[in-house]
């Protein structure tokens, strides 16, 4: 897969929803737990959630997803 092209697709789809470039956007950056079971590579125990998980990072503008990154839970 072309990861750069996939990452750019989210932004392209967002821009296609507007007739012109927005003067201002507000980004919502959010991480949430993605619980895992077993011994997957990169698993980590997260004390706040109380289980092994990944901690994907999402960036939204309103209802539009602009970015999604799968991360291990041993980071902020």
C-alpha cells in the first residue's frame, strides 16, 4: 500500500466537501484504547484503561477524519 497516498486521502476528501478553502479549522486530536488479547507485537499495558492495548491517535475536523495512526500504548 502507498501509505503516504492513503494519509493524504483523508485530507483530500475533507477538502472536497468544501466549495472553497475554510478560513479557519479546529482540529480535535484524540487517542483512545484499542484493547488487544494475546501477544501481539507492540502490545503494552496502559494503567488508565487497565488492560493491554494499542493507543491509536485520531485527528478530526468536525465529523471528518483527517488522520489515523496506530500507536503502541506505552507513549503519550
